[in-house]
């Protein structure tokens, strides 16, 4: 839908190649592992942005959007201070680790 509106769109796979959980318990296990390792979650998100940039995406005009666990990942990325236009979280996890806040966030937030 966004591509049809003229936006450049790409999807981030935080689970990795070959990881396609079929059962809810498997999905929970994979998301919980990333919730427990926020550094890895940020590394994966930043790696996706690096890849998008290498493909010609203008990150200065980029907005990241996520739903549920993806929304939590978007908010994690926002807290890193990456310079993007905006961060949109639909039904995302709102818990923020004690050592983090949104003071470094550069783009607009829509939650």
C-alpha cells in the first residue's frame, strides 16, 4: 500500500534467514530473546538501515514503522538517536529499559 503511494518500502526480518516460527510459543521465544538482548536488536535494526542506505534509500527522509514486536523494535531504534524523519509504532511494546530514554530521539514519534 505504501509503495503504491510512491514511498520506498522495505521490510526488516529480525529473526534471520531460515527462522520462520509457526507456533506462537516459537515466536514468543524468538521475540523474548531479542527483548533480553537490546544491543542485538539495535544491531539488527541498524544493519537493516545500512542495507537500505546501500540500496539508495535516503535515510534522512525515512520513517520506520512497526506493528507489535516490530513497534517495540522501532521504539528501541528511536532511543538510539539514529537520524530518521520519524518512528511509528502500532501496538508496540512500550517498556523502556532502565538505562534508556527518548532524549536522543531525532525524528518524530507516532505511537
